[in-house]
């Protein structure tokens, strides 16, 4: 068994996963519920700029002087307010802006908007992927000096199709990273033992170290998994934890809310798993600036299983109870 998970995220950084809407032009069957229904309208960008800046300033006042905003969807590039928000945040905060996108916008859109982002994750879904277009998008981002990676979602029901996509992406002009990603179903995987061997090495193509160091704003991921006997296993992604069925953290103390949080399309601020962090706050409340003033601290996990990429690898520790005290 394990008793602690540590990652190498800068302790001065808060990572915020922001989902401004759930409109998407894909309907992937393994997508998280609520992520592509299209029933959450895009928010008013001026309200978001005001209230999100206040949230960041509050975290800054408590030692989180930097922020990492990870914009997800739905397909966030469909939001007309995206460019305005990114420019506002870059002008007013020490911030890294990442975006997760299916990459379907036209090449001209990416050339015009690439500078709004520091990191771009292009998610590749076998049901919809147009490989030549995605290669051109990734090559364009590479040439614009933006850090990127192509994450291929490996569907266990179409395993060979997905691994073929990984190989096809190697036909690009530039050597940007290609990553094989585990797909979760209600927090668990359903790969065969043979399929799991494919994830022994999740990075299927490494970029040159010169390109990496010149473009990335974050260190290479390193996660230390501390076993009960104090043995430490170090991995470079959180899929190892899921594959080994170790993502059961109920009752653990987790840095959710301190190091990482999620903002949903309806404005709720919780964990990705909807774990409560502090009092109930909503980013879209007109009096948010007046009300949002919580004490930032870790939480006690109340979920049976953790299936959220990023939150699986959040710093956390098993609580030790002394029943004789």
C-alpha cells in the first residue's frame, strides 16, 4: 500500500482547471459526463475577467504568487471571449495559460491566436481525428514557439486503431511530443493486461531538449509515490497510479483547493470530482469580489475513487490515526 503522493509542482503555483462551457463539436463516448452536452452557455467575458482576477489575487495574498490556468471544455476555442480573457490575465498576473483542444479550428485561427497560450494540449480522439489537419496544427504551433503535446486517447475498445494513430502522427515535419493517454470509465480503466504493457512508456515521441527548454514554462512531471515501508517509486505521469489501482484516497488529506481546483461551466468552484473545498462560491455571482475570501488549506477526500487526471497526482497523504490517544 501507499501513504503519500508528492509531485514537483512549484509550491507557489495554484493550478486552476477552468471549463467555461461544454459546447463541443465532438461527442466522444468516453468523455466525462457534462463535458460535451452543449447545455452550458458561454459566460460573460467581462464578468469572468473581474471575478477570476479577484480569485487569483486572493490566492496570491496567501502565497500562491503564480498561477497555471488550464482551460478545458467542451471545445474552448469555440468561445468568442477566449482571446480577451487570455490577454487580460497575461497583462495582470504572473500566469501560465494552457488549453486543451481537439485542434479542429482552422490553421489561420491557430496562427492568429497561438500567442495567447503558453502550452497547448491537442487531444486526439480516434472517432473524429483528421490526422493530417492535426499534424499541420501541431507543426504550426511548434513553428510559433508554443509548447505543445499531442495526447492520443487510447480507447480500449479500439486499441489497434488508436495505436496506429500514434504511429501516423510521427509523419510530422517537427518532433513535438506524442503521449498515449489512459481513458477512464468512472475512475477506472478496462484495459487487458497485454494492453497495459503499452503504457509502460507513455511518451511515444520525445522532442529535442533544445526545443523543450526554450518553450516549456513547467518542469518535466515527476511524481513520487511513497509506500508504507517508505520505499519511493518515481513516475512521470499519473496513469501508473490508475493502472495499479492505487487511486483510492478516501479519508486522505489532499492539497485539492490549495494547489489545484476546478471551475465548472455553472461557476461552481470545487475539485474536478466535485469535492467541496471551502464554502460554496460561484465565479459568476455578481458579488463574488465581495464574498470570495476563504482560508486556503488542504481538504479531506470524501470520494471513493479518484479518476481526475491532475488531481490523482496532487500532493496528498494518508492520515494516521492514534486510537489510543
